[in-house]
C-alpha cells in the first residue's frame, strides 16, 4: 500500500490503510468507524471468544514508554482473537543498539506480522515507518509532539456516545494548548462538524498555535481563546483538561503564577460546569484533576474514556486488517 | 467487588474475590482449591488445549523483577487458554514515569482485563490496588515484605500432595525468620491444621516476629525456636530453607559467624534428615542449598514445588474468574 | 533427553532434540527440515489459523538484546497457534539479580513450558542450558561468538530456495571472517555439499580461523582467501556480507584504510556481481550495504532472507515439539 500511504484519506475504505493522522478522516469515516463500536463493546464485555483477528499477528513496536496505550492496543488485539509481538524499547533491546535504522526495523517486522502499531518519541516517525512498510498497515500510537490519532478518535467517540452527536457542541480545551497533541487533534476532529465551539483556556505563553487556529476557523470551527478560569462559560458540554508542564515556563515564578488555575477542583466545577457536561482527561492525570472529582458521575476519564479507547482500537484493527 | 475486597474471607466462594493474603483462607478453602489441582496438572502435562479461560485477559502488572513468578502466572493463564497483557516495570516503562498513581494505573488496566496479577516492592500495595479495582479480581504476586499468598499456597499444596495431609506434620523453617514472608505465610497456613509443629531455626537477630509467634500459638500451632543446627530433630517431615541476607547483619563478622550454619549440605541432611522428608526452598536458591543435593530424591525445590506453583495458580485463576 | 543433548546429531529425528549447533545436521537432515518450509510459508501467508502448536508454550529466554531474532521466534510460535512466555534480560528483571544460576533458571522454565529458546551473550551457554533441561528441547538463538544455528539454517535455505541446490555453488563471504559466527556456520553448512566454493574476503587481521579452514577443507569445501575486492570472481552465486567492527582494529587509521572496501555499493555490484546472484546480509545492516541497493531485485536481505527465517523456525519448532 505504498501509494496510498502516509496521508491517504480513508474515504470509506479502511482495509490496508495506514492510520497516521486524524486528517485522514472525514465526518463520514468517523461515523463508519463509530458504527462498529457497539459490537466491539459487546465482544469485550461478554468475554465471548472472538475470532475476528484469528490467525493475525500485530507487532507493537514501542520506542518509548506508554503503558496505557501499549496495554490498550495489546488487549484490543487479544479481545479479537489475534496475537501480538511485543517489542518495547527496541533501541535498547535490539539491533537498533548496533545502529539499525527505523527502515530496516520496520521492514523486518513487516515480514513477521499483519499490522504494526508504532509509538515513537519523534514527530513524523510513524509516517516514515509507514512509507517503508509496503505490505501491511501501520498505526500511529503517538509520535512525539506529532499526532496520536487513536486518542483523538476515542475522545471524539466519547463525546458522540454521550451526546449522540458531534455537531452543535460547546467544549473547553484547557492546559498546554501550544504543545498538547491531544488538544490539537481533538480540535481538528471537531472542525469536521457544524456549529461547534471550543473555548481554549491556556496561559499566555502556551496559546493555541496560530496557524492551526487559522486553518480550523476556516473549516468552520468557532474558537474562543481565554486566559482566565472566570471566563469559562457554563454552557460547555465537555471540559478537556491537559497538563501544564513546569519545564515549558522560563521561570518557576511564572509557572507558580498560573499552575493553580490549571487544576480542576470541585469548586471550579461547582462554579462553571453544568450538570450534563462531562469531564475528560487524556491521562496520565498528574495534578490536572482533583481526585475528589473521581466519584463525580460527570468524570469519564477513568471510566468510559479508557474503555472507549479499547473499543475504538478494536474496531480500527478489525477494519484495517480487513476483517470487519 | 469493592465491599468484599482486601481481607474478605474466601468462605467457599472464590469467584470475583481478590487474593491478597493467606489469612483469607480457611482449612476448607484450601482443600477446595487443592481439589482442582489434579485436573490442572492433567491439562498442563497433556498439552491438551484448554478453553477454560478462553476470552479472558489477565494483566500481569509487575512493578519489580521476578522472572519465576511472572513466568508461572504467565504460563498458568496460557495453559488454560487465556491471554496476558504483560506490563513489566511500569514505573519506568509507562505513565508512572510522569507521576501516575497506582490508583489510576490499576483502574486503567481494570478496563482492559478480566483479572490483574500485581507484584510490587511495597508492603500493602496489593491491598491498595485491590481497593481501587472494583470490577475484577486482583491477585497479590508478592508485595515487598508483605505477603506472597500463591507461594504459600503452593508450599502448602506440596506438603499436602506429599503426605496426604496438613495436620500431624512436623517441619523445620530455617533462615531469616524475621523477614521472610514465605516463612510467615507458610506458618500461618499450617496454623489452620491440628497437631502441627514447626521448628524455627534462625540467627538470634533474625528471630520469628514476636507478635506473629503469639498469634499463631494461640491458633494451636506448636512453635519451637532453635538457633543451632544440632537442635534439628530427626522427625521433621519437611525442611523449608530461606536465605540469610548479608545486609541484615550489623557487621560482616557477625554474618560470617552464622552463615555456614544456614546452608543445607549433604552432611547436614545425613545427620538430621529422615528418609521420607522433603527439602523445600522458595527459590531463588542462593547458596542456601548445596547443589550436590539437587539429585537427592527428597529435594523438591526444582521439581514438584515449581510445577505445583503453576497448577495452584491455574486453579486459583480458574476459580476467581468463575470458570471452575 | 539428557543423553542425547548438546551435540547429538539429528540423524533424521528432530522430536525432543536440542538444537545447539549446525554440526548436528547432516545433508539429509537439512533437506528434511527444508521439505516442511513450503507448508510453513503457506500457513504464514494465508493467515489461516494453524493449530500445529496448540496447547504448547515456548519460553523465549533472552539474556541479551536481539529484537529481530526475538520477533522471529515469537511470530513463528504464534503463527502455529502456540503461545510464548517472553523473558527479556532475566539478569535484570528476575531472580538472576539475586544470584540465581543459569541452571536454576532453566529448570524453572522447563517446568512451565514445552520448549525453551535461549539467547545468551556467552559462548557455550546454550549447550549448558540444554544439559540442565532434561525434559524439553532447547533451541540456541545465538550464544555470543558461539553459534546461531537458525541463522545458518535460514541462510542455507535461502540459497537452496533460490538455486534449487546447495552443491555446485560459488559464494563470497565478506567482512569479519575471524569473528562472524554467521560466516563460520554458513561455511560449515556448505561443507556438507559437493563442489562448493567459497571466496573469503576479509582484512588481514580478520582472516578466517586457521583450524576451521583446515577442517572444512578436509570435508571438501573449497576455500579461497582474498583480501582485495578486485579479486572477487564474477561467478559467485551469492555474496554474504558481514560487518567489520571498528573495535577489532588496533588503530583507527588501520580501520579507515580497509573499511570502504567492506561496503557493497552499486558500483561494486556492477563490476563484480552477475545478474543471477543474490546479495545476503544477516542484519543488522550497519553500513555494510549501500541503501541504494535495497531496490535491486538481487538484494534478499530485507526480503526472502527475513521471511525464510520465520518459516525455518516454524518448521524447526514443529519438528522438535513432535508436531510435524
């Protein structure tokens, strides 16, 4: 599938496609993918042995730590009766030590498996891997500050599953709007739908990238940038909270000034969140959400968000492997 | 299963229970568990593909090294047709690096799997993990100086399998009686049975904990503390040997003084062991048993003890997952 | 299988045998093994779920990094419906930290599994492991500068598959002829066949070992040592290229002098390679072959060589486990 690699649009056909970026998806493609989720959920929760991926091997090629994403893909494959070959930190563990290139590594695992899921610390690595892998699909499980499409897909599905729609939604994206790939991808996904508004709350130095802002507005997404929590409207259907990392700031002082504003507390929820909204977090949740909110029924980050991640990945694997 | 978590007694019902401590087991529970072992042995040795755990995923969440326990649980799941998600050193490999708490990690893997087996260097970690995991059973695979219940279960089963009973036994527990969780758990297990005597051989500074001694005696276990190998009675049905670690001693001199006494040699066996006894060791065997004894038919540490570990874990997994 | 361990010849019977060295194979044994490859290829490429190894567990006990060999064995087992227990770096991860010997480790995994594949940095480790493992077969996946028999088997099969024979071949073995275990094993394998000639191109200080040269010549293999690329005859059926490692040289200057000679370039191929030859490399390919040659149809190192590795390992596992 060399020709259609990298940035090929899905256009209704998942079989054999690489999944590198959310930009490959149209509104219709999302809905097609989502339509398989209930079946996946049924398989996962009934413990009925599924044979959907029987006889297939998926290599999980993880060049950097991520136990959640690794576990989610791993379980997704096995819930469908497939097998995995787990390669963690090949740069330490393998020939990469001796200087093997990404190309050679990918081509070796292409020969052993039916699909490759790759995680890599460098932006663009997944697309490069896909360009070398001509016979089997490659799925991007996060490439540094690049993309993490399956995270965006599960976020979008969680909204869709909760509200029954992806248009006519208002959301809050908070935290490191400059660097968070999950914020960028989620906004990009929402831009495919009509009458959607996102408020972006971030410190001044971590504002949403200008070029992305312009391009998403052009697509019709209404974006309103705010810098103070008191500007959060009570109409939000969802809050999507990400970390503000200390190391992004030039001084500790500057960091201390803003950090408390970027923690969701019961008080903040009481003041600005309505009763039907949902509170999301891509995890790991490191002081972004007060643990007292874990029992709030609106908190979905340790519940449906995680589970939807597995269902979405099951559906995606079934589709790109041509078994759905 | 929140309500029945942590220290819930088995009381004849394994399904859905967490297995955190040997204290959860009554004499009857042990016998119930043991009754499934012959079937498990048959499955494991016949290579007949079993479908008992088909459609289930068990996450092996190992926060510290233990290739034997990891391998034993891994093989146990797979012998029964189940699948594992292997997470080794999540604190290095995963989001834990970024500061994710044990709670969040456990809840994530709860969403992906049907059971979690946890190994952790800190005492109490398994019970804490279980308290967060409300929907699936958690099995303690060793939590620091806390407990390692499946080790105790396999030790007890090995005695039961050899002698046809767990009452009316006399045993020797040797080595670091102060810190060895395997000695503590085995003694606790034996205290459930009548007319059982244990001799505890240890250096003065590594004596059996006073409070545990008192409580087990109250339950009817006869405990006799000795500090010299010449006090070992020839009536022992079993010797259970553990390591005396150098770092427990305040001076090298003091360590050197006692260490030779805590190695089983052919001569020691000749002097004090009867012909029907068995020699046990929880492994790793690091200078605790002279390798010349490996071929002695009474040595079970590299034979039935290891194999029984797999059978017991198979039975336990089958029971807590409600498949037996 | 204690009695027949280590260096037991195959002699037409694979079942239960340890596979430690290419020296165990006769010409007939190679042909018997090769005869199963087409069936294995069919299973691997059709994605038909095979049940050949159903109900079996193979422990992959890797004491040193090798993602390719690990992945190849892992996929081989799973393509045939078997399961693996993956133990990577047990010296860090496991009881080996606490000082457990290779013997104890091997005997523990013997109890859990139906076969052990061992990779170890020390020469002779695989044979030692096999001598301890009395009940199940052990396969050497590379023991330092010792042997890597499955690599030699896949190399020989690749030649056989290409030319329909292993006699009457002329080949070039280039690079570190002194230390490369793959060169040694391939030459040993070829020595079983008639009218075979190998040219060995290496720097003076990395010449083929004298004793091996003598013994293989005695078996009938024609060996011609050359030190300059201009001596490569155009009649070679294959080129087999290995790395010349900088650290083998006493001075950087000496290394710089020879290194350019040990890279295959399009120009070198144009000058000395005929149109029907194949270009092989055991990988990792670290500046041994110019990447411009990757698209040359004669380059098999990232194509059939890799795939044949999986098929050969599938056949070997099926045979030693008595399922073929």
